[in-house]
C-alpha cells in the first residue's frame, strides 16, 4: 500500500514538473523565444522622503526652483502605496513646497504648456501622452535641462540627444543585460574598436553605488567579445556579489581619481551631454597597466545602476595619454 501511494505521488510530481515546463515553453514561444521586460516586477519609484532629498540635492539652493510633476488624473494609475500613490505624491508636493520649491502637478493635462520655464521635470506616471513627449520640444521651453524619471517610463537616449540631463530615480528589476541603451553603446563600441584591440575600463571617480546592477562591465564583456577588456582587480569585481562589495570598498580606499584631473571634451563619441563626460587623466599605475596589457582604448564610466549614455565615453589611448595633467581635451 505504501509503495502504491509513493508511486502515485511520484507520478503526480512528475506531471506537475511537466506542466510547468510546457507552460514555460509556451510563454517563451509567445514572445518568439526573446526575453521581455514586462515579465519582470515593475519599476519601483522613490518614496516621498527619498524623492524630496533627491530632487532638492540637484540644486545648491532649491528655494524658488520650479518643478513640474507629470502625474495622472485616473485613480487606476495610482499605486496603493509608495511614491506613485496619491498620498505619496501629495506628501512629495508638500515637502518640496516646504523646501521653497514651486510645485505644479499636471494631473493628466498636456505637459508642454506646463513645462515652460521649469527647472526640473519629474515623471510620476508613465501615461501614453507623457511617454511619447518630444524631448526637443521640452528642451525648447524648460529653463534648466533636468529630467527625473521616477517610474522607469522613459529611455535616456532621446533626452540625451535633446541636450536634457536624464536622471533615473526608479528602482529597476528587469536584468541589466536587457537594457536597450547598453545594447546601443555596445554596438557603437563594436563598430569603433577592432576585434583584436584591448580596452582599459576606468571609473570616473568614486563608486557611488554598491548595487550589483551597476556591474555593466559583465554584460559588456560578453557583448564586446573578442575584444579584450581590462578591469582593476577583476577577481573581486566580476566574482560573487559579496566580493563585488569588497571591490567597491577596495576601489574607494585606493581612490586613483584623486591623483587625476577631469577632462572636458569638445566633442563626444555618442552622448551629446558635454558637461557630463566621465573622462579624466590617468595615474602612473593606470598608464603602466595600459602598456602592460597592450590596450588601444580607454573606456571611462560613471558607476550607476542605470545605464545612461552620458555616463560612458570611449577614447583612444593615444589621445588620453596626450592629455597629461591638462583640463581640456583636444578635438575629437
């Protein structure tokens, strides 16, 4: 009797596993066996406290600055709790007002007329009329070029092209190897760098994030094969998440950027945001690493969990070496 029940239990377990595999294959086939971001947890916005701190930190003196919050007028677009809820946005509006900022909420209205002379634009709800906004039209009417995405509803590339500084404040949950801007940048590097060349990867300055998602050198290493990528202490940075934390701490202590000078380029390779270029001069140790590993390119980046074109710059090694300790790069 016991053997019979164990056999039946085994058959039921096998059937459940089979049904799971069939359903998984069915879902994958429905997407043409391509990964889809909408299968992952939606982006999570900053709460009112964090969003207030984030927005006010954008200005030395936030008092008097104008902010437009693009939100919905439909109850179904508001989450039950968190930064996208009615309570969360009301609290954010109140706290920004206490900081002296002038706050306008769109509540589903057309954005462009409200965006005239504002200092910062915040996307709270990715409504169709807001997701399809023309960044060039926004740039023409805004006073300051600051755009904050608090729901993951925009891609930074189109804002970069319009000269707007795109800042993603939402927490993203889909895998970083599915990021479209990372793919575009990888395609640009593949078109620019010969397959036999080496690339030295250097952070701009201190690492501002310990999020494992910020390890963009992992998917880039795959996308750029067979090109050689070199990273400071890769045995820590590319290993387990726990050792990645050690890599961040060790780089902060090493602090090579303190011995270098920031370089502002006259022209960038892909991004249009000249002031945001992560380029800098090299330390003696970094120069020696470039020679030792026979690299032909240097890839500078600003360590962030969201891939943004403005945070990445690829420069030929010869040009980087010519900068010396100067503050301005030559024409590109």
